[in-house]
C-alpha cells in the first residue's frame, strides 16, 4: 500500500510532510514533486533504501542517482572537495534546476553513485521538496519517478497512475514548473562539462564560470559512443507512440506532416503533431500544442508525450526547436524520445 498525501505548495501541510518524512527515515521510498520533474526518493546513505529505488523504477544499477539536499552545508558531508566553480554554481543557481558532480566521500554508497567515485548533488527550490528534505534531515537520492525508459512525470496524475503501489509514499503537489530534468554539470575535470542539458543553460553557466564544454555524447546517436554519464546510454523518454522530428522551414514541415498523417490515417494509424501554438491552425491532423515559447515547451513536453499515449496515438510528429538556450535541453529529450528519427524537409 502506498501512503498518499495531497499537498498544496502554497499552504504546506506540515503533518503530511512529517508522515512522509517518517517513511523516508524508515529506509523506504517516497515520491515528491520538484521544480524539474517528480522524484522517487530514498535515504542516499542507506544502500538498502537506495536499492528500493532501482527496484521500483526497474532501473539498471549502473545508472547513478542524484542526491537532493536542503542546505548547502550538507555538500561538505558528501564530497571530498568543493572547488571554486562548485562554490560559484551553488551560490548562484541553488536552490534550482542544476546538479553538480564532484568526487564523493566514502559515506556515499556505490549503490547511490552507480559504482562511480563521484556523486551528483542538487538543492531543489520546490517548496514541498524543500520542506520534506528539511524535515527528514538526510540526503535523499531521487531519480525521476517513472518506470525506467518512460517519459519523466511532471503531473501528479501521471505519477499516481504509473507508480501507485510501487513505492511506500507519494506526495501529489501540482505541476512541475520547469518540466525537464536538471542540468547535470561535471565539475571533476579542469573544464566543467554538461552531461545533460536542462533549464540552466550553457550560456547561463558560461556567464558564471567561463568556458563550459558539452559532452560530445550528447550531440550524437548514443550507441556509438561511450557515454560519460552512464544513464545516457539507456533508452529514455519513450512513449508507446513512434516519434519523428520533422526538421526544416515551417511551411515545408506543415506540408510534410499533413501528407504523412493523411497517408497514416489511410493505413489506420492515429497521428498527431506536437507544435508551437502559433502553428496550431496550420495543420490538418490532430495537434498537441506545446506552448507559446521554449520555456512553455520545456514545461509541457513530458506531459504531452504521456498524454499522446493516453490518447493512443500511433505516430507523433514534432516540430524542431532551436538548439540553444533551453532549446538544447528540449531537443536532447526529443531526440531520445524519437530514437533519433529525423525527417528533413
Ligand atoms: P535522473 O535521476 O533520472 O534524473 O538521472 C540522473 C542522471 O544524472 C543519470 O542518468 C546520469 O546521467 C547523471 N548522473 C548522476 N550521477 C552521476 C555521476 N556521478 N556521474 C555522471 N553522471 C551522473
Ligand atoms: Mg530519469
């Protein structure tokens, strides 16, 4: 049985937070909202507790977890050395959607770090996540609260449908503001490297700490390269529908999608296109509007992919988005969802 709490982030019910914190203290699992996506948490320092996360998600054990904290001082307990870049990032972007990777202390079990000698840490800004972490007073490992390979849930409804009875507690707390997982930044080498793009962009980071590289594994189809962040080699964000990115001038994209969806319908395939609101009326097939700008697209993307499955679409086409700023994070998730299938027009 899963203990469910519904909490309004504007009026946090402390009793409910306490009950869920107790579950975590007992070495069990609790799902909670963050500003990125819902997280599936357990005590990061307890190997048995962490094992339950992998079990609930069906996640491969070499895919490391992000450790969530409520107080920057906790970083000292977890890592060997907080370098200057780490200090700047923590001061400038925490609490917020960026995860830093540093050399771990022995107290962090290998089970949490996926067998690596480094640990990924983040301080979330979502008020419910903060209240829970502060109440439990333990670092909490929390990957996205989806079954491994599925899109990450950003809506309480989807968390409940996918994870009820797979975990010990769930806090339902509204929609996640950013909607994409945190930026992951490796700070263990001379030049900081983005291992996963997110809402804190390369441009934001370069303004704060100077040169930042992007892991080359992000830009290419992952089979061929040895991914540095182990999780990157696995299938990700995959809805049941077959996803295709349609790339090119918008008029050509519209024309192509209309042709393809017309042909699809003749074969009995249910098709839809994910698009910007400004293009919604141009399509003849069903549309899934992602938003008016890149921030809205980021916030709605995973919800759109899960909703497409609920509506039993066989094929989902999507417009392409610019590969800079938060667009880079959007395209990273879309490429994975699409299995790198791009139709160029
Ligand atoms: P999730 O918790 O589902 O958002 O996934 C966390 C991701 O963070 C993993 O899939 C890795 O890509 C990355 N990550 C976590 N810890 C490390 C680490 N120590 N080194 C490199 N990447 C990491
Ligand atoms: Mg995930």
